[in-house]
C-alpha cells in the first residue's frame, strides 16, 4: 500500500491504549483520531498519543471522512451497536472481542458489514499471529498423530474496585465473555485443523460455573466440548485467580505445549511451542520471530484483507465468529448467566435491531390460503429453534425485512419457549396485525379435543395475542372421530380466536373425513394441510407421528383438489447442503430420515441443475417444492441470517416440467 490507513479508536479504556501503542508499529496504518463519551477522556487519550483529532462523541468520529478503519474498544454491550453504526457510516471495522453479548448481536453486526460492503473482524489478535498459523500447520502435518484432547485456560485476578466492568452485569461482565472466549476459539480452531477445516463446532457442551451473588456474573467457569472426529476439549476461565494460561494439545503420537497462546511475543520478538513425543530425543521446539507488536500484526492483517471484507483463517472469519458466539451462549446458558440487555423487556424498538431497513434484493412472493383472510409469504419462518430472545429478534427482524410475514410455531416447541419469544417480539415491534401466525396444538399425549383447547389457550397466553390466523392440529389421534376435532375447532372459530383451520401430520383420508363432516354439519373444514414434503423422500419420520405428502397419491390428491400445503422440512434438514455425506452413518434423526440411495441420486441431480441455474443445490430443492402444481408454502428453519439469505434465490427459480420429473426420478 502506498498510503497508510487512517484509524480511529472508539473508546479510551485499557485495551484502546494497548492497541494504540501497537498501531504505532504497524506498516499499514496510523492512528488519526479518538472518540470518547466525554471531552476530558478524549483529551487525556489524545495527549498520550499526540492526536489532533479528539472527539467527545462516537458519532463525531464516524462523521470524520478521513477515517478509514474504526477500532471499537467500548464495553461489551456496545460492540454490536457501534459495529452497525460504523458500517452504516462506510467505515471498515475491527471490533474488540466479543463481537456482541450473544450470537444474535454478532449476526446483526456482521449483516450490517455485509450490507455496507465493509471489512469487519472480531479482534482475537492471537489468530493473526505467525505462531498460530504455524500451530495449525503442524496439526495439518500430523506432528502428533490424530488430535484427541485439547486443554486450554485463561484466567486472572481482576480488580474488585467499584465500577470494574468485569464484575458488572450491566456492562456484560463475567469471565466467559471476556477471556473464556479465547480457549473456546482455540479449541474450535484446533478441532477444525484436525479435520483440515478452518474451525469446527462442538456437538456437545457440558459446563458449570460459579456466579457471584453480588455481581450476577460468572466469576469462574469450566466446560467440556465434544467435537466430531473423537476430539474433546477442556476449557476454563476465571476472574479471581490466575491459572496456567497455556494450551496443551494431545494426540495419538505426542502432545504440544503452547506456553503463550493468547499474546505470543506481545511486544514483538521470539515465540515458540514444543512438540513432545514418547521418545524424549524426538521432542521438538518450533520457533519463530515476529518483530512487530501483536496489535500491529492484527492491524496489518486487517489492512491486507479489506477487499475481501473479512479475515482469512486462522484469522476470525465471519462464520468463525458466529460459531464462537454460539458456543459461548451455550456455555453461559448452562452456567445460568444472562444480561439485563438480553431480556425481552429491554428491547423497546419498533424496528429491527439497530439496522436501518433495506429493500430486499429478492422480492418475497405472496399467496392466499382460504380461511386466513390475508396473503401469506411463500416462505414461512419456522419458530422452533430459537434459543433466546436476541437470537429470535435478529432472525424475525431479518425475515420481515425480506418481505416475510408468516410464522409457524407450536405449543410443544421448546416447551413453550418458542411461542413466548415470538410473543415478546410481536409485542415489542407492535406488528401483530401485519403478520400471519400459524399455531399448532393437540400434541400427544394430549391429542384430543380437551387437550387441544387447553394447549391452545396456553399458546394464546404465550403469544400475547387474542387470536391465531391459522390453527393446525399438530398430530392425529385415529381413536377420536375427526368430527369431534372439527366441532371444537369451530367453537374457537366462532369465538374469533382462530381465523382458519388445518391439520399437520394427518393422513389425507382423515382430512377427507373431517371436511366431509364439516360439510354435512354446516361447519368450517380444514383449509390447509401441513405434512412433510421435500425433494428428498422421507425415509423414516424424524419424530414419532409425523406424516409425509411426498408420495404420488398424496401429491395427486393435493393437485386434484388444489389443496394448500405448508411443507415442513422443505429442505430436508440440510440434506442438499454440503453437510450431507453418503458415508455418514450416525444414528441422528436427519440421517435416518433422509439418507438413502434414491435421495442421494436426487441430491446429485439438484447439484447438476444448480450449476445450470447458477444457484445453490438447496435452492433447487426448495424451488421443487414451490413449483409443484398445487399451492405450496415452504416452512424454513434457518439458524442464522446467512441461512435465510441463502434460501431466498429459490423464489426466482422456475423449473420446467421436465426438470421437475428429472429431480423426482420420474424420467
């Protein structure tokens, strides 16, 4: 680069000073300005670093046209908000870890950077250092055989002086978010390197911790992480004592000791780690030299990757950050630490989480289901996997921003948590009258009219609404005449608490029985069915009592009657992504439900057509559902904003009759 990047630092605490000192040794950037919430703090910081530009507000720094990159060094609760504002101001961003208080905040911050086309990285400086790159390389080379166990710790004795953010719940305090994030990020990095991947996600987490009675933050915590490939990690953290802050990696042919994993050669200089083997004479010390301060290394990594908008591994990519935040959320959940800002009552916004509304790049398609009285988006957001309010709010805000208006939930999902999250969000946004809420009940073992009524009333309370737009019986009970279900549903219909009726996981013969009874008695019958339908044939139900409509007879009936279908598992649990493999033999629900020779053949054809249509295979699979010759609505279950965005191109894919037959193996 011929000219250096101009950096501005947002915040004046200890980490801001450390970064400012390091930046003086950067080959690519220089510190131009600082901002604080007070003039005095900005001036004091400016005096130390001889800065002419000292702003008494964060907004003023973002308005400075000469600033290229913002380093966000505020307390944790403000990381996401100012990441978003900086992105909207067109600035590149290095955000001090953690990316936010939780995954929901991190996703929205990254989405803001994506929209604005700017660089964003979570500031784990050790990930940018040569020592970490070399560590990953020796794992790739099999220096200790197959990795089996990772031990990592980061703790210190923090000051208990009044006002210390580390012990303040309102400031996102606690060990897990502040320093426990380091061993978690390292464990995920090494578990990934063991499988020649940038990182790996834990499949299981067992955690515990000690929460201060006065502080209400985790002052000490530990966790065991289980990863694919028989890799396990033990991580620990604390704020009132110092551990041996090292990393040990054990494999089938030796082990590695990293004595300074988090700040290798902090001020520049030599670094090393040791590879131990059974034969002491084979023990090897890996050494290197990095003359730059570790923060200068980090700043230069940012400069080198501005054009691609995110870091390159082992630097923290966007996906890596989101996976790390997800793991930290799960760790905190088991330790039972939450922050005031994460509670639904704290969210009083009428619009999305800080993000300015943006027109969707792909228009949402709408259609009408008889009985609902409104147009419903062809894609329906499944409210069944959101773990907490920040995650739910981020997902729901984004979906509505993309033109979606329909939400599918049920009394059983999350033992009621999912309905509550949707209810809180609708109340906070004040948008209930703009949405289509699809509820489900009569779930076993209470699959009878009395159980349905009890569950329905509980659902209304959780959803904080006086009605649902469509109500579906979640399962069938053949021992109960269909007419008895029709009678009780019509009583709720007459009371105005239900606007339209349907069934989920019902055989078509039972739907016919119900509608015949309704016709004979002058009642409202079922206007929609919600069974599984996807390009992949459901080999085995993933949950007891589930039913599919993918078979030829069901599809023929739906077409003949032009009967609307809400297709659940419309994307077959990610079968058409790169997560599905023929050699996957685990006993999980998705494997049992979708893995078969004929489905893998459909998957291969979807991949082939995806190249032709220039979309992803999952878009072809979803387009298959949306292009069937009867009214279809696809229930989707994205876990991240990325997954929602990747789904949308299916709306623009038009498949010919020949392509539909080809995909269904009917050619």
